[in-house]
C-alpha cells in the first residue's frame, strides 16, 4: 500500500515537472520570437534612416538646399588642384630602443 502511494506521488511529481517545463519552454519561445521581431523592426528602421541620410547628403539635394537657403555658396572646380604628396621616407629603422636606466648608457 505504501509502495503504491509513493509510486503515485512520484508519478504526480514527474507529471507536474513535465507541465512546468513545458510552460517554461513556451514562455522562452515567446520571448525569442518577440526578440526576433524587434530585431527585424530595428534593422528596417536602420535601413530607412540610412536611405534618408544618403538621400539628404546627395550633391543635388545639398545644392538645392544651399540655393533655397540663400547662402550664396558657389561650387569650386577642384580639377587639377589636388596634389598627391609622396609618402615620407624612413631614415632609420623602426626598432625599439632600450630605456635609459642608471648605468645603461647604450642608445
């Protein structure tokens, strides 16, 4: 009789754990789904903002805005004015020098 009662209690405990874990799994799945939806929404908003920024920084848009605001800006012809400077030549190798400590006089 005691064995039968212990078996029923054990079976009920296993069933309760199974139901509890199932509800936890469902809650976690809902959280993950909501997170994926939020991520996709944020990615869409980022793409829209990037498109808006690129459109506003287009040369035609900037030119129209400068003319509309009456800033009196004029385009600069930069053809032939840009010079490419040569890279500086290294005169000494890039080796780390020893720190100067009392008694260490070698450079």
